[in-house]
C-alpha cells in the first residue's frame, strides 16, 4: 500500500510553517503516544507514521527533497540523484543519516550521539486582569512523560545498567564507504544513543520514562499581557533513557473584565454620571484595578465622552518600574421615571434663560440644518 503524503499525515497544508508543523505533530503525538494507548497496535502504527513525517518535514533540506521527489527521495536509488547501492536501505531515517553526515560539516549538521530529547509541551492558562496586575504563583497539573523512578530514567532493570554499544563503540554513529565518500550514519543498533539495554526495566519497558501527571509552580510576573509566553526550562517531556527533557511553554490568556478595558499598560473605564453632576459639576469615586478607589473631579458643563486621566493608575509594565495610566470616560445619563415636580422643574429650566448659552452645540447644529434646508429651497 502506498504511503500517505507526509503533509496529510500531519493534517497540515504544504505551505505550513515550522511552528504549524510542530503544533500539529505535538497534538497527534499526545493523542497516539504508546504510553497513552497501551496494547493498541493501530495507535502505535499511527504514532510511527506521524513521527516519520515530522522527522522529514521539520528539517529544511529533507523537506525540500521531499517536496521535489516525494517518497522516492528516501528510497534506495529512488528519484533523481538518489543514493543507490548496498548498505543504505530505504526509509526516511536512512536518507536523513546520509544527508546529514555528507553535508553536516558544511551546514551545521549534528554529529556524535543523537539521544532523543523529550518533546516541548504547551500549557494554556487563563488569568484575571487583577492577577495580571499583581502577578501570581500558579499551580499547574501537567500530563506528561517523566523519568521512571524504578530505573532512574536509564531504562535498565534494577541492578543493571546500559552498556556501550558494540557496533559503534559508544559514538552513536557508524561509517560506511560509498564510492569516493566515507559516510557516517546513525548506528542502527543503538539508534544513535551510544548505549544499549540488555535487561530493560519492567516498569517503563526500557524507555526510561512513564506517563504521569505532575504538579508545577509557575511565577506569573506583574504586567503580563494577553498572549504572553513563559518558558519553564526542563519541565517538558522526559527524554528517552536519560536524554535531556524538553521545555514547557506557558501561554497566558487574560480574561475580559466586566468594568475595565486594557490597551497595553493603560486602563479604560466608562462611568455613567447624573445629568445634574455633569451640568453643575461635582466629584465621583471610581474603582481602580488595584482594588482601591480614586476621586475624579467633574467640572460643570461636562459632556458625554469626555475623558479624565488618572496618572499611574493603570497596569505595571512587564519587567519595568513604569506604570500606565487610567482613563475615565463619563457617560451623561438622561433622567428617567421623573415625578411631576421634577418634570415641572425641567420645563421651567427649558423655558428659562438663553439656549444659545446653555446648549451651544445643539443650537449651532440646528442653525446649520436650517441654513441647509433654506439652500435646498432656493
């Protein structure tokens, strides 16, 4: 049966970025990992397929070869310029080893032991605006792979330990002659680790890690914004047989607030005020994000939409001593459910005084409208 297209295996477009490839791989790897599907042969096969696809597409040179020649690029003698002859059987790993070692010295290729490090993990955490203001210590429960306690992560059974690979003598690489070239590739016996396990641990089956949920603490600094990423070094998935662990990346989401809106380090708040306060002037108390209150003086004649600035009442700037400001926008509320006496007073107010002075904006607008209508009838 023909192999499925690597991009289809990972469920991404051919134009996918490296970040999109990594995200798709992690999602599928978590779903089909053998530790999460013990005894499931279908899941194990799926895990191998997505690992093979990602191993090729994550490398720019291998991906370019695959995009040009497809699966033929990784088969013995397949594709234009393919590698034929004995000693280099097909498969993505074989082509990858040859390519890396032929051009590794010129292109920054990796040499020596290639023990598989643990995967990086992502954890999404939602916090409140108040927590973003103050900072907090978050408790995280992360399902992951951790080092096996029974073998201390070595993968070897009790009272035994991994031994040096007899094929590569611990280098993790073997050499073979190919025409005029001496080519190195990953040791097929130890898979590049440099050691083999003769007596595997019964708990982890020789992998050196087990699936477990662990509890972590993460310090969220004051001033973080929506989308902030925090790296917890070494808190990702444990590596195979004592290899280094990956990292955990904490992605923060700041939940919407019912009173405040945030733009960078500044806080915005809309506050309704009575018509009388806007007309006569006065003062109001408004909440601030630190949980306290602030007094705002409202001058007479204040209009809806007018803003008042409260210095240093906004959000702290991340890793800085600077603090943003808070802007209070007033909305003048028209009175409702008036008593008869209140209606009488308003009528008296309406009939009293010069409207040119008390309502200059409405008077000016309707004067311009009147002129506009007169121009239309001329």
